[in-house]
C-alpha cells in the first residue's frame, strides 16, 4: 500500500475507532484522547492517527473493553504495530486500500471473505432446493 492510500486507510480506521467507541462505550474518540492526555502526556489534541494508535496500544485502554467491534479494533491496531495490517490472514496477499477504507478492520481480502462466508452459511438441513429437484 502506498503512502497516501495508507494514510486514507488509517483515517478510515480512526473514524471506525470513533464509531466503535461511541457504540460500545458511549464516548467519542476526542473525549477518550483528552482523557489519555491526562495520563499519557505525550499525546496532543491534534495528534496524528499514528500517535493516537500508539497511545491506545501503550495505554491498554482497549484491553479492558469487550465486544466484537472492540476486539476487532484492538486486533487492527496490533496488526498496525506488527506490520501485518492490510495483509489477508487467509491468502497473505495485500488487501486493496479501497476495501480497507470501506472495511477498516478487515482481516481478509474480499475474495477470501466471500469464501469464508460461503463456508459459514448454514446447510439446508437435508432439504433439497427447488433447483436441485429439476
């Protein structure tokens, strides 16, 4: 992923973090960052996405929170830290930036995600579909 694309993806991830915090914790990202400023003097009000992500990881603020959206966000920040963010967990190829902008916490590319969704669909419980009868 190139520089500008990666910055757009990080901005999308930051936006997703804000939405996730609002849904799960009833707090806006700006308020959480302000609270973190008190405990971690290194973060500024106009901090870059990288600085915000680093402080979130360092503070462990997401480690105490539960729920699927929070876990996915925490995992995304960890992947940023380890350099595996944007790599498909199934096939290992790069996930396109446009896909990550739309789904910032994605761990698989669209192709692998579709394949995984097919595998997760419930079976017909032995009932033949109309198209199977003809």
